[in-house]
C-alpha cells in the first residue's frame, strides 16, 4: 500500500477530529507530531502527549488513532 504525505498540522487536525469524538477527550489539544529519524513500524512520525493531567484513556486513544493514520501517511521528506 502506498503511503501519502501530510504536513504535521494536517495530521494533527485529523487526529484531533477523531479524538474529540471520544467522551472526555473533547478538549485535548496538548500533543505534537514528532518526526522520527528512524522509521518505527514503517512510519516516520509519532505523537508525543504533553499533558500529564489529562486522563490516561485519552492518551491511549490518541496513540491508537495515530497508529491507524501511520499506516497511510508519512511526513514529507526534509529538504537536504
């Protein structure tokens, strides 16, 4: 399956749209898309959760949403 590229802001918007559908996670915004130097499970990005006060359930949901999107999307390659 061919992966498509999306900017970090686009990935964050997709993740937030799904995350905000989950009860208790409607107000989560405190995470970043982080580029990976070495691909993990074929992906060149991951999410980094920043809010230690947020419910752990939201963190788990965030990670699961990101994993699904990692199957289809990569960050664009950096310019050399």
